């Protein structure tokens, strides 16, 4: 079995693409975890909790598959926060509409929790990144048209900044990669394979 791999605990096409664009070819192991967070957890705690939960699950799978100790496992979890509430991924056009209607003309936060660990060791790094997104005003018709595409449904907040909805972003404060669910500048220093 190969050693010194980076194992990505995600099936997110965006996270995979971001790693490949930067010269990494990670092993993909999808975490199969319950994404319930502790009651009353603040958003930044919730995303770190879920990222670590995913990383620990995938660490176990990797070791069962024969990967050596010391492999790097990375996991991330992203949420959108508006009005003090976490907004997850919409499941249908009505939910997508309701979310994007709330965000219309309003700023919101995007938080990504990240966990990086080495298999078979106690070396664990857990952190989060926050960015702020300011949306322009847009029409109900624009929301409905977007909600009838595939794009909103695997994304926290019901939109992809790198997709067609990006035209409605007025400005951002913070890391754009974080809004895509993978704050690369914070992650990269932890991915040095030695």
C-alpha cells in the first residue's frame, strides 16, 4: 500500500478540484458520519466538530485499508451564518428560494472548519476560517431560475460563489477559497509531506 499520501475526507468536487489545481492528487475517502452537532454549539464550534468527526472516521477507514501510520487526513465542513443562525444545504427548490430570499441584499458569514491529522498518531490540528459575503439585490425570478438548476443543492447557503450565482456577489471580506469550502492558505502549511 502506498505511503505518504494525502487523504481527503470529502467527495466535494470543489475540494478535490482545488487540491488537484495545486498539484496534489489526494486519495478520496468519503466520510459516512452523522452530521448532528451538539445542541447549542456556536457555528465555529459546529464546523470544527464536524470536520474533526469526518477526519477521525476516515482515519479509521484508511487504517483498515492498510494505509500506513503517518498519512495526512484532511476534512472540512462549511456553513453559512445569517441572523445568528446556521444555514445548511437546501434540499428542494422551496428551501433554496427561502434561503436566497433571506440573503438578498444582506451580508452573511461563511465559516469553514478544518481538521488535519496524521493517521495512527495524536497529531491533530483543528481550526476554522471566516469570510463575509455581501450580496446585491436580486429578483424573486432570478432566485426561482437558479433554484431550478442543480447548483444550489450540495452547497451551504444554497449557492456557489464560483458558479452562476457569483454575479450576485457585491463584495467579499476574507478568503474567497474559504467561501468555496476550502481555505487553502490556512490548509496548505499542514500538507507538507516529509
